[in-house]
C-alpha cells in the first residue's frame, strides 16, 4: 500500500504532458541531459522529470485556545506500515490524512472533497500508478489539523484516490522532524 500511495502521488505530479493548469512549472532534461525549468511542457525527446503548480502563500494560524500556542509542537505517532496519519478537517468536515512528503499538494478523494464542499476549478487528465485518470485542481477554504489552521490551500481532487494526502504545499510551512517513530510539526517563523 505504501508503494501504491507513493506511486499514485508521484504519477499525479508527473502528468506534465497532460496537465494544463495555469502556473505549472516543468522540470525537464534537455537533449544534452541538463536539468532545466520551463513554463511549457517538456519536448517529446526530452524526459519530463516532474512538475508542480504555483501555490498561493498560505499563512498558518494557531488555535488561540491552545496553551503556549506560539511554541506548540504537534507530535504524531507512527501508524500501520510506517505511515503517519493525522485527523483533521477540510472546511469543517472530518478527514484522516496520510502525511505524504512525496505529494506536492494536498490530494483529496472525490467523495471527501464533495462532502467538504470543495469545488473543482480546472479538470485535467493525470497519470497515476493505476493509469491515466481525470482529476481537477481545487482550493480548500479552511484546512485544520491539530491546533493548526490554514486557509485557501491548493489541492487536487482525484476520483480514484482512497485516502486524503497531506502534501508538501502544507508541510513546507512547518519544521518537520522525524525520530524514534514520531513526527513533530512545529511552526516556522
């Protein structure tokens, strides 16, 4: 399952030739094998290494009712298969995320997005570990986990995804430490 989730996430991000979202940057190898970054898809003879979409700046809010909220660290125990799971909410709808450092953006199953009122903005075909599928870009108005709240978070909605993924567009806003079966998230300043 770990490999399947990782492949699915990576495949979503490698949809460079089929993804037409605005603000996409393509990381390609040119014919000489040199890594280049460009706004257009990689040429057919060059290899598309990865792509990502530009994300909006999202501020991290801390629950004001939490004691010592400014210095609070969220500690998450390692779950089944070595994964880290965290309960949270998307637009006040309960969600259990897999923390996925291999996912560029938060990824939601279609049913989860629908239950949380997350609307698709732009539809695109995406390559996944299970083949090509249709997905869409979206914005989560309010994403909460632990004592942290983020607003206007970029996401992708995938109809065949089984578990919501908390991706790097959220995690990069935190100091992330992993040791001894625990992951610690604390606010960056």
